[in-house]
C-alpha cells in the first residue's frame, strides 16, 4: 500500500502482483494457467477474459494496480520468469498483452505492463551485471513492439521498468526506452514505476 499525497492530488494505491493471477498468498482466487500457456492459444478473446478474471479478483482484494502482464520476450528458456511471460514473439506478446490489459482495466483495476525493457536473462538477474547490449534496431524490432501495442491498443495505465541495464544505463533511467520510445514514439501519457529496487 502507498499512502495518498493530497498536495499532489495522488490517491492512495495498492499494487499487487498478478501476471499469472492474483498472487502473494491471497486465498479465494482463481488458479489460472501460466501466461505462456494461455498465449499458446493465440486467442485474444480468451486472453481478455483472462484479464477480466485477474482484474475483478484484484479489485475484490482491494488492489488498484495489477502488476501485469509480463510481456518480455523470452530469449532464454532458463529465465526464471519465462513462465509468466507471453512468449518469444513480439507480435504475440503485444496482441495478447493488449487484450489482457483491456480485460483487467474493464474491471476498474489499472494494469501495469512490465518490464521495460530487455529483461529476460537469468544470469546475474537483478544486478548491474545484467547488462543487455542491444542496438536500436533490435530494440525497435524485437523488444519494444509489445510495449507499443500494450500502451497503444491496450491503453495500459502504467509501465514498470526493469532491474536490468541496457547498454550500460539502468532501464529505469534509460532515456532511449523511457523517453524516445515510450513517451515520444508510443505517445504514452501514463505513469512509470520501478521494479521495487530497480
């Protein structure tokens, strides 16, 4: 829970993990299939229903922001969060990510799509040594399209940046991904939060 800041017109918010359903030990919630399994259907209507289940159950638990979906491109099957992503294809990630976001947000719960960007390695994960060396063409063609779809078609309320560094710059301080791509190219007007200690 985050307390309100009335002087800035910021209401109290409650963020809860949710890329694979309502998490963190809550009871009385639906055990959903792993997102990577749901993605295998290529069914946007099913994915929107998946999001509606998550959003309505989050809302019932008092959550205002669902921390999901995870749309990072699965590049290495050893990545510890691969099961909660929507797979390895940028188009599939973006299309189903947008459908899930629409489902979550249709309930009144905000969706926070994550993790911007290039967050898919297990070796040295969540440390500065998780430094993705990637050129702008690969960013534009592989790693960013799903985020574009999620904030465009999906109208995600918020985005979470990742722990990783991208070309030596922390993802949560990276002017290319946060400003050039997210704000200028994608026209995102929502808010960005860090992945806890990122």
